[in-house]
C-alpha cells in the first residue's frame, strides 16, 4: 500500500518545526530535515509514505523551495528518504536502525542512546536457566507435529491456575496461548469486531492497541482519563457506553499504560453490568496486573463480575518477565477460545513450543521473580521521581501505585518538540500525542522506570538541559500567549 502525505498534512504534523534548540544556529533546511526525522522517530510519520513534492511543501510551509530541496537532500544523505526521478520521495530508515517494540526506531550502533520510548524491563536472571530447563523438556513434544493452536496444555494450566489464585476460577480450556499480548488483542479483534465497528478506548492509551484497532478500521471513541484521582470518571465512562453502545471497549484497568491508574472494584462491577446492557464486549488488558508496587492491594479481576461471557481478558509475560519471550494469552469462555483458535489457523497457526516451555519454567518461579521485579521497579521509580523533582520541578507527576510508567504533565504543550530535541542529546522519548488519536496530549510525556536508576538520572539531566534550550531556541514559548481566533 503506497500512501502519500500532502503538503498541508505534513505542515500540520511538523507544527512548530523551527522550535528546536539551536534553531538560531542551524540553517532552516537542517531544522526542517531534523523535524522530519523527529516525526519518523516518534512514529507520527510512517515509513514508506510519499512525501509531498518540494514545491507543494514549500508553499504549505511558506518557505523557499530551495530550503525544501536542501532538506530533502539531507534526508536522502542520512538514509531517511529514497527518491526516484519523476516518481517522488519515500520515507525510510537508515540501515543501521532497528524498530523498537513501541514502533519507534533506535540506532543499533548508538550505545549512548538512553531509550525511554520502551516501557519494558531487561530479562531477569532466571531466564537462561529456564531456557536450559525448557530444552530438557522438549523431547516430550518431539513425537508430535508441534502445532498447538490454543497452546501447550501445561502452560494453559499454569496460566489458569494464576487466574484462579487471583479469585477468578479458570480452567485450561478457557486459556489460549498467543505470541504476546499484542497478538492476543489482534486475534480478539478479528473475532469480535467487524471492520468499521465502533470501539471505546481510554485516552491516553497504549499506542500499539490503537494500531491494532486502526488495522481493523475501527471507529474509535475515547474516554478521557484524569491525571489525578482514580483516572476514570465513572459517570462519564458508563454514560458513553450507554449512549454510544460500542461493539467493544478496550481498557487497561491495572496500572493503565501510560497513566498508571488502577480501576476501583466498584467501577469494574458497574462497567461489566453496563457493558452487558449495552451489548458491548469488554477487552481487558491485564499486562501490568503482576506489578502492584508498595503493597498496593489489587481489586478483583474485571472478569469476576461477568456472567455473560462479555469480558475477554488478555495478558502476558512481557512486563513481569521479558518481552523477548513473546508469550501472552487470552482468557475467555471455552467456546470463544475454540473460535479464536480457528481464527488463528489463518494467521500463525500456533506459538513456538520451546518458548512456551520457557514460560512454564518461569511461571513456576513466579513469586520470587515477580517480587524481585517489584523491588527493582520501586527503586527505579523513586529515583526517577527524585530527579524529576530536583531537575524539572515544574512537571507534575502522580506517584503510580504500580506498573512501569509515570505520566508527566509538562510545563507546556512541548512534548513532540522535546522528543525531537531529546534525540539530539541521546534520549529517546515517546511523546504524549503517541498515546492519543488526534495530535492532542502535547502537554504530557510518558516516562518509564524500566531502566537502571543511573540511566534515568542521566536521561532526566539531559532533558532538563534541553528543556531550557527549547525556550531559548524558540524565543518566548508561543504556548504562553493564547492565539486570538477572530
Ligand atoms: C497495555 C499493553 N498491552 C500490550 C502490550 C504488548 O505486550 P506484548 O509484548 O505481550 O505483546 C503492552 C506493551 O507495552 C502494553 O503496555
């Protein structure tokens, strides 16, 4: 699929592209090229799209065509643009970059880059021994063909036991193993949502869920979360379910990504009842359920309140264990699991047996591994909070009671500009608009505390330095002076 971005669209995406630090020192063409690279870096400009012709962009930005020509030339030189005479120019990535799990790209060879775009921990020390033990187990499976569309039974049983231990009686027939939570979501959407169906999500929400919904051409409406308090406004949330009667609602009740909010038990119960009355299926993403911090008690799983198979829960190993395992799951009714397995045959057929065995060994040590992860996260979260209070005291943060991210309210709508500038000083950020639908959320920034404390402190130090430059580079920030609309 070739898509094209028009001059006015790119101009809108670029926004205040000249508001980069050092803007006064670097020529216009370099600032423009840097801004386009920034859009690629934060995923707002996709790969493989055709950029507008030079003249069209020059008109849209009200700058000279020579500036655009020079910017495109620089983008070609840095490997971000491929051009064919007469056919146009397409966005691409330099060969030395990889795509990170957030969809952001990161340089392979830049060891000094601190990646705050990815909210996931490095693997625990138990992983390699678990992999060795899994290899020892493998011969038990080798006499079969190795295709298990719902997952190997011992992993399904282990996952079912964990749900039961959380107060939600579950049998192995109700579990389907997937290749990560993202895959679980995609499969559920294939089953439960016709193309073009309407879906309610939180705003902000997890960007890759938005990507999965976009792939189903979903019509998305949002429930805006408050920064503080419980986050969800019960009356507004239930009101929009009643009024818009979405086919499906995708929610993250445990330590919501990115805000860290925890949905109270009472709202879970009312939500399930309201969803049932409205004919709405609830897809509940429990990615962070294992990571309450500071001994925060967990409300019952949302599915506890479900009497009508309205709630499909998804979760996985990525956050408490390791993203590279690519193990997730769906908990649903046994017939739904069978239908999901049938849908999966047309997608990837089954998950790798060896990886599932590694997961079995890790889950067998869950209490110890997860306790160590929580300790590590508390230390890192507190280090991040301390350095933010010291270096960027104007940013407002709520202390999250679990999960792996802070959702910082910045001192202005600068998130994208900050992310672009941060690239230049070796910090990768996922700016606020990545977590919404329409380019809003510029006042917010997600900061994960999944890296070692020293890296977090260093990263915030660099951000504090460029935050100051951002103001100087752009003159007095425009956002302080509301524009008059006549
Ligand atoms: C809310 C949420 N859902 C799903 C995922 C994807 O998880 P997985 O790596 O298991 O596919 C993530 C990862 O960041 C997440 O934050």
